[in-house]
């Protein structure tokens, strides 16, 4: 387990030294409202232990992290009338707080959020895509 750092904003929220609007508290995870939500009810699920990136997070926490997010999404449907949820987890780039956190954003049909928040493109050819997939497969770490 990684140590808690006094410089990390999320560690301070978890410890209660900074105020937050807590949604969920469990042994391994805490969830609180994002202070700049995409939509009302946008919640961040974070491990209590400090892990700066997904790569540093132990495998045994990943399933439970998603499970906590699933419970938050169910609460968003029940309490807010959300029709679904958008889950996001930034890895280093666009990760404004260096503490692993899962965004659970309540969604409704017609809410105006369209697809992903970045430009998308098509691969130039099937051969290009096949080569790219093969290179990624070859680079996968052994588990």
C-alpha cells in the first residue's frame, strides 16, 4: 500500500482535513462530488490509499474500484433520475490530481454530452490497423 501524502488534495479530503461532499465511504474507497462537475452528481471514486497513477495501483483494487463506481452510478439513477453513467479514468495526461480516481458522471438521453471529448478519426487502412494491433499485442507486459 502506498503512503498517504499531505500534499495530495484527495488524501486531504479522505482524511477530512479538507471538506468534501461525501457520497460513499467504504474500507478501501471514498467517493465525493467533483467540485467542477460535468453534470450535477458527477462523483469521483478514489482509493483510500494513495496511488498516483493507474499503473501504480495494485491489480486487486481495480475490480473493487469499478464496483464502487457501479454502486455510485446506481445511486445516481435512483436519486437523480439519471438514465445511465459515463465512467472515465485519466492516466497522467489530464489527471489534475495525481491520485487515481474514477469519474462517474450521471447521464440522461439528450443531455448534450456527445461522444468523447476529443477529435476522433478513422485508420487509413485495415492493414494499418492490423499492424498497430499486432505491435500493441507484442508490447503487452506479461501478467
